C-alpha cells in the first residue's frame, strides 16, 4: 500500500542524479508510478535544476562518483544553502567508506548498489520524503513566513522547554515595536513593508546568536526577544536601528524598546513580555527616548492608568467628574470686575479619592478618550450657565477646552451648536479654548473649525500662547478673540528678564490685534501689578481664587457687575 500522502493534482517530484544511463533508467522505472522523475547526468546539472525559480523537488537520489561534479561536492554546497537543505538527499553508493562523511554533510539515507527490490527502494524513499515533509511542516508552523523568526506560540513553548530543562540563569525579556509601521504599508506598499521586516528578522537572528537568545514576531510590528542577561544592549539596538534608518526615510518611523531585566520566575512567561511591553509603551510618541526598563514603579503606574481608563465611563455616568470654575477678572481701572470663568474638570474617584487632572488629562489625550471628557464638560458647563441665569439672573460667560483630537471631529461644530441651543445660550456665553499646539499639528483643520465657529458667534481663546514655535504664524492665519498667555511665562517673569519681555510682547501683540490678553496662573499682587502696568486686561489665577465648585462660585458674582471684553 502506498502510504505517501498524495494529491491527485500534484505528484511529488524526484531528481535522480547519476552519470550512468542504465542506473537512471532502473530508478526511473522503479519510482515512476509513485513520483514524477527528473534526471541529471552530474551534480552540476542537478544544482542548476534545483536552483531554478519554479523548481519543487521532494527528494534527490545522488550518486557519488560522477564527472564534472561529484556527489561529495554537491553535499558540501547543499549544506550551506537554506533552500537546498530542505530537500532530502539519499546517496546511492557501493562504497561503505563514504557513509560517515555523507551523514555529516546532511545525507538522509543510503541505497546500496546494485539496487534492492523495487518495493524496498520505494519504501525508503517514501519514508524519507514523509519525514522531511513533516519537518518542513513543523518549520512552517514554528517560523513566521515574513521575518523568519519564531511565531509567538512556538516562541513561548521554546522558552518553557528552556526553563524546564536548561540552567535557570538570569535572563531578559525584550519587546521591540516599530512605531507608526502602518505608514510604511500605506505609503510604500505591503511588499516593501514585508521586505524590511525580513531584513529586521535576518539582522536580529545574526545579533542574537552570540547572546544565547531567541526571538519571535509577536504581531504585525512587534518582536519579542528572550536573552541571557546582558549588561549592555547598545550594539544590538544600533544594528537594528540602522536597518530602520536605511530602509525607512520617514522621520516618525523608529524602533521602541522595552525590557524587563532578570525576569522573575514567580510570574508566567507571558507576563514577562507583558511587563516589557508596558515599558516599551512608555516611549510611544516620545522621540527623546527609545529604550525603557520595567520596574515596580512603572507597573504601579500602568495599573493606575488602566484603572482610570476602565472607570471613565462610570465616572461620567455617576458624575464623579466634577466641573469646577475659576474666575477671570477684568483689571482695567481701579476695581477688578468679574469678566468670565474657565471650566476645569476634577475627578473624585469613589475608591481612589481626588485624582489630579495631571494624571488623567494627558492620559486621555494620548488615547483619544479626552473626547468623552470634553463632551461631558461642555454639557455640564452649558447647563451651569443656564442655571446661574435662571437662579441669579446673571450671565457668566464660561470658557471650555477643545482638545486637539476634537479639532478633527467632523461633527464638532454641530455638537457645540446643539449644546448651546439645548440650554438657550447665546454663542458668546460658551467660549472655546484651543491650545496653540493644535495649530502646528492640524493647521488646515484648525483654521476651518475656528472660522466656522466664529461665524456661528462663538468666541475663541488661544490657550498657552507663546509656548510653541507657531505663535506668529498662527495669529496671521487664524482669527482669534482672546490671547491667553502661557502660565510658565507668568511664573518666571519676575525671575527672568527674557520671560518678562516675552509677556510684554504677547500683550502688545494682543493690542495690535485689538483683542484682550489673559494672564493665567497669577498668584501674587506683585505679578498682578506688573501685568496691569504692561496693559494686560484679564487676570486668572490663585491671586483671586482657585477653581471652586458651582455653589461656591456664586459668591464671586452676587452683587457684582459682570463686564465683558
């Protein structure tokens, strides 16, 4: 019975290499029922056939003594070729002296001359072909077809065997991520992306061999490395970074590295790489560093941030996010007068207590969840303006933040207009703060949004003005209603003459544009007087009040006239 796994449409192909015609004919007759048979008169012809682009052979039957090129030289060439090594070779010889040498060069089996019964020859060929097919099948399931590295499941199993049977020496878990790799496929095409991945895999294998390390392609643009502990990975990083630099001309394509050194065997193997990935992710978007180490502090921060992400929807539903209001005072004249307020969000977590905005605002800006926070604050602030009007007969304009990611929202204008209309507000009562940095990242869209909103009657404050590199470009491109001086200038203006001059310059720019200037972060009377002398009209900061809940804010406007600039 023929046990070889046959496909009716595809017959396995065998190459018989022998300089004797009679031997080729005998073997051809024996094998032709089970295989498609090709012939070569010497090893050179055999090599040429095997290296043809479309050549697919399941077995080579090789004579040793032939003119031009003999069997030994063929085996020597085969052993250094990844392609040829995957094709099993059965040596045909009448000489026992060559068997050990042939085995060392990778021969799979021997057939003695003169040939045995046809059934014996066929059975031995079938066994060798099946063994190599199984081996190649395993190789394909253990190796990623693009990078040539292990696939993740096999990688983890390999580590388990290393840990079970090998020495428990200090080892490191590394995660390497290609940042913005999707841009490569989009701009250069997937074949080029795969080409570079193969280069990274090849480079990685060469570098890891001396380190007693293994690697896998964990997903599309992420690699895992398990290595004997190294004090210094700089050479490894430099070589891999060089591959990226050579083949990727886009500046925002780079490698990020995260490492857990001396992994703790108290944890599961998968956990080692989860923790290395936490370290790797701390580098995301930060081009000042590319290599990060995992530690307990980092893990605690990760768990804290994951808790915030998980709990945000509940915080919004339960109103654990509290909107506080900080007054802004018009200081033109002898008596400061309440002009408006800024809505600022605070989080009172049921388990964690007060959470600083510095802990959750940057986090949500980085992952896009800031849209939910902004939308919540817009609704709360608009409703509060309405309540103050209903309960106290006083209209207090309130500014709300519009985060950079919201600038890209095609429904932004309609959302804000609906919130305004639902609460019966005029557009001037709900002012919008946009950070200067949004200009450098989304110039065209920001200009479009600002112009559309101003046409609807909304007033636009440019927040943190002067902090970026785009200040002058921005004010020539975008019609604004208020310039808000970056608080870092206010904080340092009495310590640094340059900061003082910059504050004066921004105030003068606002005057030139015929719009008010707001100084944020004013804490002392000295700062207040300096700003008044420079001509700053509106002051915000702890000098007047910290941000307070709505019920406490009422005291600021009871009995006061509200001015608008």
